[in-house]
């Protein structure tokens, strides 16, 4: 009986280690995805049809995204405002 219980615990430990390794793999995958840059055709503002390429061209002199500039230039956020509300999800993927 002890051998069966020992084998059961050993199997459970192996499953736990495998599960934790898989979690690490997922975290690595997600963090690598966060570093990816968006394609130029990716639409940021559906209301005014502003895509990543537009933003890159407009902010290229700055080398970073300036929301005030984009709001003035493209009226970004003056429609449904979802592009501004979701800015954290795309702003670091432009440059």
C-alpha cells in the first residue's frame, strides 16, 4: 500500500512541476508578444480611420507617441473614445 501511495505522490509532484513549467512557458510567450510591434495597417481609431502607420509617420520626429499631438492631428478620441481608453494596449507597440 505504501508503494502505491508513494507512486501517487511522485506522479502528483511530476504533474505539479509540469504545470508550473507550462505556466512559465505561457508567461514567456505573453511577454514576448507584448514586445512585438504592430503592423502599419493595424487600425487604432475606427471612428477616424487612423492606423499605426499614420501614427508612426506623424510622431516619427518625436520617436514616441504623443497623444495630445494625435488628438489634434487626427481627432483621435473625439468619437467613441475607445482608442484613448485602450491606449495602454497599443501605445508601447508603435515604436
